C-alpha cells in the first residue's frame, strides 16, 4: 500500500516524509518519539532502511558509503559476492555481501536509472556516471557475460593536489616544478599509464597550478577533471546515445573547441581521431594536454605513428613532454619524464627524470632541451628560467609543509 508519494526532485522534504512513514508503520506518534529513546531509535533505523531501499543501492549501499573503498566489482562467475579495492592496500578484497542474479539485475536497473541510461537484455551494456561522480560499467544478464550480470564501479574520490602527491612520494618538488614551468610557458604534453596508475589525478593536479586567468577547455567522456579555482574553465562532456536521443562524441566536441579560443585544450583520455585535432590546436598556438593508456612511452609513440592515427614523426614531436606513471603495490607515481624531440626524421625520447632505486632523479638545468627552447622563443637568458624553476620548487616545498601541518593539526 502507498503511505506517501515522494518527490525525488525535492530532497529537503524527503527526510521528513521518511520519518512520517516510519512512524505510521510503527504506529507511533510524534510525542512517543520525543519521550521514548527506544521509539526514537526504532524510527531512525526504519528511516535508514527506507532511504536505502528507495534512494540507495540496496546491498551495495554500505560499500558506496565507505570512504576507504575506491573500486567495487561483482564478478559474473565464481563468487557472487562484491569485491573491493581499499585505499592504500594492494589487490581486491572479498566482502560478505552476496547477491542473487535477480538482485544483481535489479541493482543494474537502478544504476541505469541513476545515470540516465536504458539497459535490457536487448541492450545489455551500461556505462555512465552516478550523481556523486562515480563511474559505472555493467553487463546486464547473460547475453554479454555467460556467468550472468556483472558490474564495476570506480568511486569518485576527491583528487589530491600537487602538494599531496609530493607528500605521498608520487613526484619530487623538482620534477613537479619542471612540469609546471613547461606547461605554464606553453609546452604541450601527455601523461601515460595503465588503469589505476593515477593519470587523471596527476593531470588535474598539474592543471590546478596554471594561472587562474587562463582559458582552459576540458573535453571528457566522463567528468573527472575539476578546477574550482579557474573561473575561465569550460568543461565539455561527451554523451553516448541513450535516453533523450543521439549522443556527442569527443571528436564532435573537438570541432567546437576552436571557436572558444582556449589557451589550453585538455582531453581526458585520447584514443584516436581526437589526437589529430590536438596536434592541429598546437600548430594554431594553443597548448594541448591529454592522457594515454599504455605501460610505456614508446608504446604511445608507436600508436601515434601507426594506423589509424598515422601522425608524421615531426607532428608527434609537437607534444613536447611525456610523463609515465606506474602503480607498484600501494604506491602510485611518476617513473619517467621525457622530452619528445624530432631528430633525423625520427621521434626521440630524451629522459630528464627517471625513477631509480625508488627515487625520481634528474637535472633539468643540465639536461633539458625544452628550457633552452623556451629561452630562445621568449628571448631571455636561460638562467632566468633556471631561477624560475628553483623558485617554483621552493614554493611547492612550502605548500607540502603547510599540507603536512594541516594534517597534523587535524590529528591532534
């Protein structure tokens, strides 16, 4: 039977409606709840379960509320329990939360509703973003996955800034200052790594260092980049075909970017034709940044010069710098920073920083060709750029110290 009709568009009224519904089910009045602690606890418990059933994700809800869980998956074969990745710990952990195939399908249907997509046996694939920013991928039923419904959720985690990444040991102040200087002076580049290596986190941290008056346009399939300090930031999001008609691809959106006259064009992840657009933007005087999925820089260079992208080597070298990230156990960070040079008809990767024996080492003042290129382009002594590099490194060290003091203050 219907107790109350709830309008999900009015969240402020929903809490009170849940409370009234709980009291009605329990046969309690407002004065009973105010006088009796046990009655109050019973109402609160029922309100929690009502919210979980109506708004939440059933058995998945406790996992989604756990701030230490980063990823969730429900395998299609073997155990029908949820597995999770916990922040700072390697590998997947099996939970005690188990679902039937029917419950798994109902869960995916609810996820589809939340991300504004349709899913069915005729259209079993689901991809989208939950209201909290978490990314969802699911296969409905046994059409695409013989073992039954399967899903994976990458939870939205507040991204650390550059100071936190330095404090975690993901990069050194010197290497971060070098990248900061290059990007601020208009050098384009890309970040490379496998899934879970922290590519988007690193890109976001690097972008946050740019002057706030620069016009930045980001283009993504799923909104992950967040630049609250930059008031002149435009975020373009691709939309796959689904509820409400046709979609917009990254390539579709790239055609609109030029009309926006950006200082920086950022593509969340490049896979194909959008890379050619980025090279066009670079040659028109814009700075371009993106990420690629690969375990080596050489693998990305080979992909860029082969079908279907087929960039000439001299155009690949329009991307001036490349950063390689790796995940090793619970550690994630930079293992290599290389300048991309064009020499004798070929692309050459010139290492400036390399991780050796657990430490990122390098000397841009001695080894960087790009510092000399910037000095020539801006008609200034290279020593001024070296001084700027040192100043940026010192500033980053102060930022790290302030971040550590803030954490210590909260712990007291």
